């Protein structure tokens, strides 16, 4: 990747982080998206100044992003299943 492309990518990711920071609430998908963007930003920053351990650090960023996305999908899926089951916090009266 060229320095120009990395710089443009970094700017776009920083803008995305700023916009995500404006989103209120602690929804799992919003939190995961924020984490994914942060991981991508960290990876781009590492690629701009390659050193011997850069590849390992970028892989760590990728693992963190996958973990965040997996958690968010499981959380959302669990909430939807719970709501579909009819036990969404409402007490059932006999």
C-alpha cells in the first residue's frame, strides 16, 4: 500500500470513529462497529511504519476485531431469540 492510500484510509477511519462517538447508547452492534473501526485504524497506523513485529501486531488487531464482531452478533441474536420467546421482561399473568 502506498503512503497516500494509507493516509487517506486513516483519515476515513478517524472520521468514522468521530461519527460513531456521536451515536448514543451502548447497543452491541454500535460498540462492535466502533471496535472494528478502531482495530482497522490501529492496523493502518502500524502499516505506515513497518517494523519487524508489525505483522504480528496487525494480526492482533484483526483478532480483536473478529472477537468484537462475534460478541456483537451473539448478543443481538440472543436478544432477538429472547424477545421471540415471549419472555422479554414482561411478566405473564395467569
